[in-house]
């Protein structure tokens, strides 16, 4: 019998890579998507006919129960969220509802449905925020710095609490930043690779950015979705950090990207725009993935330089196609 998985946030970056991964493993994959006036399947157009799309919303309790009944999953991956940190100051209530309470609603739906289902919660390094220990470990105290980080912390604790209260197989994967060719355009990495590709092709001259000094531990999404699956195959549920252990500044990201297209001095191409500064910044994030390596043998396989180059080459290819 094929295993069945339900993924919330299926059209997002991770949701689409996880679908690819699970289909390769011969899963039947169901994807929860919310209704929108214009279909948003840029990342999943290649999956039409392979993934079964279900309509539902993490802010709507009954729609989640209905999705469980329709998919009858063995595993649920809760990747759906208002995932953009900057936006969470504009819509803190909606962010808390979907990103925080959404996890509670899915856990309640699983309890109501009554089957033993393994549950993965997409937790985040943003919960460490102003890091009190570098690199962060699973035991490091949390200090979130945005409504998004606070919401995710609620989701993390309710996942753990339901595991302890009801003996559910719940895992919280604390993933540090990860990117890919499918990253949304508002996130800094994709904004840079798209911007550099445009400058290289003569379509634009400048990129407007915010804080260039923050540092992130950037990995590659396809490596990270494999870790999600590995966590659900463990004997006992637990929480794990997934990271590379390295961190780089936005300036270093710009260096690698511009150098890749032969531009050494990029300063005239980058302007700082106060619109992209945040009310409270997370200056640095770096994680220790030692527990994941030890317990299930996971380690990252894509270097920082390769990640930047892959994203940039893809954006150049897409823009050339668009131009033609
Ligand atoms: P993403 O590309 O922004 O995808 C998020 C998905 O959630 C989108 O498909 C979005 O659908 C969906 N969604 C938003 N609101 C929803 C709602 N009310 N009901 C149902 N679905 C909803 O994010 P990602 O980068 O793939 O990340 C996946 C998850 O991992 C997120 O929970 C994120 O917070 C978390 N995470 C990400 C990273 C990272 O660096 N990428 C690190 C740690 C944790 P629409 O297309 O309709 O908006
Ligand atoms: N988005 C954006 N746009 N960020 C900018 C810009 C800009 O123009 N200029 C500088 N930055 C800085 C931000 O201030 C932040 O310090 C850093 O670049 C990274 O910003 P994002 O790419 O938006 O990602 P994030 O780190 O805030 O959040 C991502 O990673 C989290 C895990 O740590 C998201 O994927 C979250 O969903 C995820 O939980």
C-alpha cells in the first residue's frame, strides 16, 4: 500500500520540493491550497495530475478536518504559513492566526479524525531571533523578534504540548533559512539573484535593499525537505535543528552573485532603501545540526556558493526566456 501524505502550503517553495521528493518515494501526495482569484501554481505546475489538490485554509477549522477525510494521510506536513517576516508587522493578527493558531487547528483536526497520523511542524530559526547562543542548539533559549517569530514559537510549543499531552507523533523541525530556484521574490536571496540577472541582461541598473549587514545560515531547500521526511521516519518523535552551521552576510551574498556575472564592484548597483528596514532585526542566525546528523545521518549537500550560482543561473535563464 502506498503511503499517503497531506502537505499544507503545497504551492510554496518547500511544499513543491517536498511533493517532488515524496512522489519519488512513491507516496500519494495531497496538497492543501487556499482559494485565490488567480491560481498560484508557479512552483507546482509540473505536479498537476500527480498531486491531488484540496481546497482549505489554516484559518478554517472545518476545512482542515475535511482535507484529512479526503486524503486519509499517514503523514501531515504543516508548511502553510504567512511566512514573510517583514509582512508580519503589517498583519500581525492574520500572521498569528495562520502561522500560530493554524498549527493548533491542524492538531485538533488530527485528534478529531482519530487516526494515528505523524505530524511535521515547520518551525524556524526565527524563534531564536536575538540569539543567546551561537550556534543555536535544540536546547538554546528562544528570543523571537517579530510577530512571525512569536507565532511560530506558539506553533512549536503547541506541537510539543500535544505530543506530551496526547502521545501524538509530532515533530518540530527547526529549520534555518533555506532557498532555491523556487523562492518567493520578496525574500532577499531571490530579490538579489533576480536583480543581478536583470542587471547582467541590461534590463535594470539597481537593486533596492534594506540592511546589508545581517547574517544568515543559508541552505538549499531540496536538502531540507529530505530532513523533514527523515524526521517522520524516526522511531520516536523529537525536535531537530536543520542548518549548515555556516553563516554569511547579505554583502557576501551580493559578492558571490555579482562576481558570478563578472561584476567586481557592485556598490553603484545597490541602493539602501528604508522601506526594507525592519522595526526589529535579527542580526545573525547560525545553527548546529549535530543532533540531526547523529540521530538520522542528515547533513547539507549544497555549499553557499553553489546555492547562489544555481539561483542566479536559473533567473538568467528565466529572464532570457521571457525576453525572447
Ligand atoms: P512559502 O513559499 O511562503 O509557502 C507558504 C505557503 O503557505 C504558501 O503556499 C501559501 O499559500 C500557504 N499559506 C499561506 N496562508 C495560508 C493559509 N491561510 N492557509 C493555507 N495555506 C496558506 O514558504 P516556504 O519558504 O516554502 O516555507 C514553508 C514553511 O516553512 C513555512 O511555514 C515557513 O514559515 C517555514 N520555514 C521556512 C524557512 C525558509 O527559510 N524557507 C525556514 C524555516 C521555516 P499562498 O500561495 O496561497 O500564499
Ligand atoms: N526580504 C528582504 N528584502 N530582506 C532584506 C532586504 C530586502 O530588500 N534587504 C535586507 N534584508 C535582510 C532582512 O532584514 C533580513 O535580515 C535578511 O535580509 C533576510 O530576510 P528574508 O530573506 O526576508 O528572510 P528572513 O530571514 O527574514 O526569513 C526567512 O527565513 C526564516 C528562517 O530563519 C523566511 O523564509 C522565514 O519564513 C523563515 O522562518
